[in-house]
C-alpha cells in the first residue's frame, strides 16, 4: 500500500457534515418515489444497477487524475458532489427496499471492524488491511 | 422500463431506519481511521476503488437472482446488510475526504431532481426517467 | 438462482463473432494510444477506473429493465454495443499495460473453472455456482 | 489529467498476447455454459452483475495501491490475471447473449474514436480526452 506523498490533507475536523437525521433522509427519498408512483420500478437489482451507474459517473470524473490530490478537477467539484449524492440517495433507497436498517447495519459493521483491526495492532500499519 | 409483476412489496412505511445523525456517523468513521493512523491511505481514488470493491460484493450476492423479490437469498441477508454498510461507510469517508458535505449535497440533488421530474408530469410514468 | 421464465433465447450457435485475432486487437488498441502519445495516461488504476466508468454506462442502459429479455431497449441496441466495445477496448489495454497475456489468462481460468465445476456434477444445477 | 511521474513502463511491444481467435474464445465460453445447462442463468442482467462483481475483485487488489506502478502487488499478480480473465469471460458471454458481435463492435468503436480524436490534434494532449 502506497502512502500519498505530497498528499494535501483536505481532512479538517472543523468541516463537518451539516446535521441531519438519516431516517428523515430515508423518508424524503421514499416520499420522492411514492409521489411519482415509482416504487414499482424500485426493485433490488434495478436500484443496485442504478447505484453502479452513478458510481461509474463518479469514476469518470477522476479516471485520468492519477494520484494527485485533490483528485477532482476544480471545475468538476459540483459534478462530483452531485454523483456522490446520487450514490447516497440510491443506496438509502436500496437499503430501504431490501429491508436493511442502514443505521443498525452501519453501527454493527463498524463495531466488528473495530474488533477485527484493534488499534494497538494496526496503528499506522496496513498489515492485512486489504484482507478485510 | 419493465414493471415488476408479481413484485412482493417489501416497502413498509412502518419500517424506518433507526434515528441517527449523519454528522455523528461521519465522526465515527473519521475517528476509526484516525485512531489507526489510516488517513494516509484514504486518498480520493483509493476510497473510490474501495467503494467499487464493496459494491461488487453486493452484486455477487444477487447476480444470479433474476428479478424475483426478495432478490437476496434468505441465508445471505446478513451478508447483504454488511455489504450495504461497507458501501455506506466508505461513501461517507469518501465524501469527507474529498470535501463534500453529504447532507447538503443530498438535499441539493433531491431538490433539483424534484424540479426535473415534476410530480404531475411523471406520476406513474417512466418517460425520460432514465435520461436523468 | 431464478431461471428466466419467458426467456426469449437470443443465443444462436449460428450467430458467431466475426473472426479476429485477439493479439491483433491488442496491437490496434496499443497503436491508437501510441499514435496520440497517451501511454503516459494509461496507468493500471486510470484504466481500471475507465473500465468501471464504461461498465456504469452499460448498467445505465438496463437499470430499469427488470428481467425482461431482451433487457436492452430496441432503441438502445447500438449504444449497448458501443458500451460493451468500450469495456472490451479498455480491458485489453488494461491487461496489456499490467503485464497480463489475456489469451493465456483466459485459457488458464476456463480450464480451472472446468475442474471446479465438473459437468456431471453441475449439469443443470446451480449448486455452489455462486461460490465461485 | 496527471501524468505518471516515475512511471515504470511495463509496456513492451515484444510482449504480445498469444494468438487466439476471438470467435473461438466465444465458442469455448458458450460450450462451457451449454455443457452445464447454464444458459438458463445467463440473462443479460445476471451476466452484467457478474461482470461488475469480478471488476470489484480486481478493484480490491489495487484499491490501496495509490498510483505507484506496478499497481498490482507482486504476490497478487496471479490473482490479478485471474480477475481480468473472469471479466473477459463474462464480457464475451454477455456480448454473445445480448446479440453483440464483439469483433464488429470493437472495430466500429475504435474507428469512430479515431475520427473523434484525430492524431494531429490530440497528440500528447488530453484536451477533451475525458469528454469522450
């Protein structure tokens, strides 16, 4: 695993997401579909392919970027935010339609990841990192 | 666009996600990486490829399912929830590291989608739906 | 794994691909890049993300199709062929640039798949099929 | 688009693919499925999801690599070749089952790409490259 030399840290603990409840997001997405009677199109695999389609659009934006950071060209930052939002919307919808409580699944997975990669053992190390 | 005849509706307005603030989720994911000194590996493209890898694992679960519902085999429901959680965790991390406020990007995109597909014009119709 | 009821068989042993040597395809793709001095952009991960981007465009075409066949809408057949060609071109380039002899890798993998799924044991059965 | 500084050229015009006819590859893949009576599972979207699943496994191998070359860790070269072979096998099968002559689609697409990016205009330049 290569470090990122010249990596210009964008991470800033003072740049949080705006507060918003995940369940209220699910409700908005569900209402959007219901209002248009689109539930009929939202099967598990239709939504999964839609997620993949949007991920592909995100990949298109950075496919020739190499490892420079920021990887997203300055004039594509809005498009990039849009693609991540599209992936998020469809992921929330996919979880909703396939019976997954995303909040619970998230907490459960992060907890198990913490047990799998104990801090003292993996700090600063990528050993077995990609075997997860 | 094909409707889903025989579609067994899983959608249930009484099965919400557990309440959880999206910013607190971002903080937990960021803390997980920081505690292990893994920020150095979390470049935009590393994370994007990680998202794609997890989406691929979700695709593996339903790739031979056809469009029956539920598409996820009964004995794979936990694995399915895990894959969606992995995609979610990495998507949150990707947004965080590439300077996207996912809450704002979400609301902004859903609003514009609403303007693009007015209810009265698209209700029950898929016209131009996939040209989005 | 669901069978495809009402599956309209498109497979026709009399509809072969036009004959063409895979190595001559690799040469054409390599010449295309070399003529434009684009080798400099064709790193492994740039090309992989490009493959994913094109796969995403293929997914977009059939994402709302459900399980009907043909899954590709009649007016999208040319676009579909184009996307598969894009994936193919980039896959050939990716193999070339990352030191993989695609002909050998193909034959080797198909042979091992044949050993893993013996005909007598897996004929008409999907048992363990998706554990591959 | 970033160049690849320190890019260790793997490309070697003397490292061709082994000669093999693309139609004979299609036939082998088709025979593999027919012998096991698996045509029934090979719908367009099943195969597309299978392609995506295998692409995801390739992404897993290089997801933490950054853009160093070779991106594929030395001990993963066989796995990498296997994943590219899997993508290739499933792509050939997908084209076959969805009525695409991959040889013709390839030649047609490369010809049009050549017209879109004339050598004299794009040599060494990435101008509009990613608008393709």
